[in-house]
C-alpha cells in the first residue's frame, strides 16, 4: 500500500512569527512531521497552495478534488484547516470517488508546544489504511463520516 498526503495549509501548517506575533504560511511542516513519524509506509506528499480554511473558495476545493481524482493511491490523507474542513469533505463526498480519503488538521500549529498536529497526522494515516472507500474526518482520536461531522463551538474539536 502507498499513501498520498495532500497539504492544503490550515492551522497545522502555520508558522509563528516572533517579531509580529502573527501566524502565517511558509514552507510546509509535513516533511519534518513525516520524518518524525518514522513511517515505513511509502508516502507521496503533494503540497497545494497553503490557505487558512476560512479563505478557501469553491475553486480551492475543486483543486483538492482534482488532486484526489489524479492520485493513483487508494488512500489519501488531506491536511486541512478545521474551520471549513466540513465543506471540503462535502465536495469530496459528493464526488463519490473510489478512494479512502481522510481529512485531518490541528487546533494548534505543528511547531507550537502542545500541538495536536502530529497525533492527528499519525491517527489519520493509520485509519486511512483501514477504512473503506469514502470520505472521513479523523480528529483527536475519533473518526467521523463526512455527512455528519461538524465542528463544535466554544469547546473546540469535532462531533458527529
């Protein structure tokens, strides 16, 4: 089995600028995260233009769909911002692709202490190898069907 990882940005891939205190995008954290995870599974990493998911438009979701359609791998993990992860999952789910697609992200950027990014990445990679074809969301140790998942309000996380 081989796996494709699509990086779209989101909090997972944000960098902290200590001079301004702002979070923004630079190089993806995924190569470093994958090295830390010490995977023995062959992985192809595809980095799409990084976006905060609040800035994602229909054209950006179509770019993700096109990348999934073009992927030869059966299992795909998508790193995505949590705010509109559900909307992208719906676009992919409605396309009825014959792949196992797992969307995940992070509530705290990878490079910040206490981040859930590395755990969520590893969890998503694990379940992508075992779940049936379809679109799933894997966050904080739970798996959700794309049709029922929603982001919780003040408490954070997902439910469904």
